[in-house]
């Protein structure tokens, strides 16, 4: 009996070692880099949502494994959704968006939808897009697609995202920089949305019925024709006003020129009269001095002297003075 004891002990140790060799590797479970997970008990199926595990290898025990959720992007394609515009016109739009599960809201997601969240997110997204699309005019769908994409993305993010993630920064105007979610400090419990984050949205196609296109094209053409008529009318008014201003300026310039010419004639006449007066006064003063120097005092002597001066100024007169005091005229 004593010899059997070491054998039993050796057997027990061997069994324990075998169990350790078997159980230790099975006590490790992994979460891949593209996954998030909760611990789940294999024997009962109970899921512990108190802690969210990210990528790594964990020692959780042989009776535990991980219930995993995708941590990478979820791609949703919405093809030809029928929506009504703000003009009560039915159109079809196609769009894509990509969303991610949020680690901080993953327990809420599990409690609300378990792993069946994808159709709920898709249906909620369609409702949000249709609701916002009904407020936008058909003109934007045809001519301003960028605004349509922005507004639909905003409505989708507010409805599906709810609160922004904790790490989402804000700009100077206290608006979220992660999209169009509600700022985390302002988000209420009932505004958590679908516990996911929509990061990207693409408006792909807008299908407008041919009748609507034709009617819209006709309206645009009529508006353009009316605008052209208004421009032509304003052009005529401007041309007439320009012609009136031109004629006014021309008349003013001609009046100024005529006044200047008249003033020039008056100034010239006054200058000539003044010059003539000065010359005559100088001549009169000169003759007076000449008469005084020559001793000419009587009117007859003055008349004779003036007569002689006139003869000398005449180029056709040749004056000879001799003993006989003769004056000859040569023609």
C-alpha cells in the first residue's frame, strides 16, 4: 500500500499538469485589430458589458470567450430612395455613408439591439434623409448638389450619431469638428441616436423625372427670357440717359467756348482801343512838345506843319525843296 502512494501522487501531478497544459492555452482569447468585444461565458452565454475590449490577447479563463463587434467602417449603400422635395416633387436619390461603432456607447448598443443594429441604422438613416429632403427645393437638387449633400449629411448625423464622441474637438464657434453631431456637453440621454458615428456621406445621383426636367427647363428659360427683357429695357433707359448727359455736357462745352470767344473779342477790342488811346495821347503830347520846341503857336502854322508831315508819310509823294520852294507829286 505504501508503494502505491507515490504512484497515485505521480498520477495526480500528471493529471494536474495535463490540465494546466490544456486549460492555460484555452484560457486566452483574442480580439482582432478590427474588432471590439465583450467577455461572454461559454457555459451560460452571459455577456459581461461592463468593459469593452479592444484589439489584443487576454487571459479570461477557459469558460470565457469574446462576443465581438466590427470596429472598422460599416458601408451602407442607398440606391434610388424615393423622396419628396420642398416643391412637392417626387425624385429618387442614391447615396452612400460610412459609420463606426462607438466604444463608449457599445454597451448601450448591445442592450438596445444586440447584433441586429445594422437594419435599424439603415432604416433610421433613410427616415432622416427623407425628412430633410422634403425641406429642400428642387432647384437645389438640380443646380446646387453640394448644398444638398451637406444638408442631408447634417440631418443623418444628428439623427443617427446623436452625441459626439468624447474626443471630438470643437472649433472657435463651439461647433463639433467631427461632423454634424450634437456637442457632447449639450447632449441629453434621449439624444444619443443609434450609438454609432457617421463620419462620411456621399451624394451619388439625383434622378429627376423627365417631365419635371422639362418643366424646370421651361421655367428657367422663361426666367432667363424675362431677365434678358429686363436687361434690354434697362439698357435702353441707360442709353437714353447717357445720350442726355452727353448732349448736356456738349451744350455746356459749346456755351463755355462761345462765352470764351465773346470775352476774347471784347478783351481784344478793349486792348486795341486802349492801345490806340495810348498812342493818340502820346502823339498829342509829342506834338504839343514839338510845337513848343519849334515855336509854333498859331493854328495856321500848326495846320501847315501837319500838312507837311502828312505829305512825308505818303509814299507816293516826292518832296523837293529848292530856291523856288517847289513841291512835286509823283504817281
